[in-house]
C-alpha cells in the first residue's frame, strides 16, 4: 500500500485546469499539498493514444488520479494504470453534475445507486494503491441528511478510509456545472454529522472555501480541506501552504528559480502539446498585480507565434521587477 499522506490541504480536481503542467507548478510552490488530476473518463484513460499527455506524473507526488466511470472491468484497469504511473491514490468521481458526465453514466448521478458505487470502489481497491471517492451531500433541490447517511453507510461496508465531500447537493437538471458550484446551498453540518458517525473514515471538506484563512480554521473541524477555484485563480498562494498547514520551517518565494524550473519541465513538451495548455498555469502569476496588462498582452502575442524562449524571458523580467508584490 502506498504511504497514507496527510491530506489536510488538497487541491481539487478541475476539468481543464489540473493538467500535468499545473500540477508541476503546484508542486514547485508546495511540497506538501495533496494534488489531483482533472477527472479523466475511464475509456479515455484506457484507450486514448494521448493519455501520457493527460496523466503523466513527473514526481508530482503526493497525487491522486481521479477517474469517471461505472463499468467494473474498466475501473479495475484504471486502478492498474494509476499504479503503473506511480499515483498514490485513485479517486472515483461521484460528484460531477454535467450533462456529458451523466450521459456516460458516472459522476453525481451515481449517487442514485449506492450499491453500484460500492461495487465500483471495491473493484478499484488494491493492496498497492489507496482507493477513495469524491461525492456531494445529495441530489436535487432539497437537502436530505438521511439520504446522505444511507449512501455513506453503504460505502463504509468496503472499509474505505478517505472520502472527499463537496458540501452541496448536485442538481442534475437545469443547472450548469458552474452553477452547481455556487447555487445549491452549502451545508457543512452534514459533513460534521457524518464524520461523528464514522470516525474510522477521514472526511475532507470541499466547497465554498474562498481563502487560506478560512481553510485553516476549518481543518480544526474536519480531516482536511480541498480548494479548487481559489487555486485556479491564483496558484501562487500555494507558496504559503507548507508553513501554514504543515508547520514547515522553510519559506517558498516567487522568484526567477520557480520560472526556470517550470520552463525546464515544459520545454520537453513543446510541439507535443498546445502552447496554451503548457503556459496557462503560469499566466496566473499576474493575478492582483497592478499595471501588469502590458506584460500579459506581450505574452499572448508571443504565444500565438510559439516563441517560448521570449515568453520565458518576459516572465523572468516580470518576476524580477515585482518580487515585493509577488511575495
């Protein structure tokens, strides 16, 4: 079994964002945060010829591979792939409400069939990797704690040790995935109650955590916290995580070395993947920095012509001029 890492601070799986390139940047900024891939459909994971560009694990550990699916045999294969790529965990998505995911019979709609979810998770379990689940607290407009408890009770029968919970219902019709992250009512009390009933399971809280300060307060009440959009918008706040959440004795600064490390990684991927996918995680360095518009415009111009070295030099110059604001 893989080492059971401390999951007190997790970066949520985010479609289109938690790519291998983003995870490399996150790991440079924080040695301790527990990372996730974006959700990957089982069929893509098994059959895609480009899967290496999706699931590469370049020492991103500790890191989980999140999958979407409900076919038992496919999930078994995905678990083996996760082991082959040195992931610490394989996570089943039982929380995504999108129409495309529902059409594939996975994500939040699986909460309708708790026995199937238990069977899926059981098929993924192995002595060589930790198997976990990410879910919602229910389905539809109305909150129903009994439904949630019965669901978790069924999952607990296979001795699962870690469950990540987005503390909102999923509304499967009439709401977009974006609306599902904000419109359904947050209710952390559901997670508190379930945690007290199943002390053998670690429950990591997700949803509505919009600052590191809020996250830090919540780790006194839960077994960990999971943040998504805050990190998407400004990944560079991860430099504060190791000291704040893990009590480390080192500081991480945003400097030229971080830019150089990131480019050393993506240089090997040029012409293999889109320059926009390669560069997008790093471009959030401009978040909240006054008068950075001209830098951003120049970088976007050079992205269109694929001038990676020029972009690197521009970013190094930007960091040199703005170290005080960035740190």
